[in-house]
């Protein structure tokens, strides 16, 4: 996994490469859309277990 500071941009890039909107990705990841937005913006950092699942 990338350096923790790079997680937001890495997560967004992975989502875009899969051709998913934030809403679609949130549903697939079983997290709320608002939480995904916070992860992508860097406002929140997911717990290690969540980050591993998103990877």
C-alpha cells in the first residue's frame, strides 16, 4: 500500500481506473458516500482494516 499521506489520491485513482463513480464505489465498498468523500479528500483516514478492504 502507498505511503499513508498518499492514500486519498491513491484511492481516488483506483476508483477512476475501475470506471466507478463515488456512489458506485461506496456501495461496492459497503461504506457511506460521505465517508468515501472524506477518505478521498483526506479529511479522514480509514482504519487499517478498512484500508486493506478498499485495496
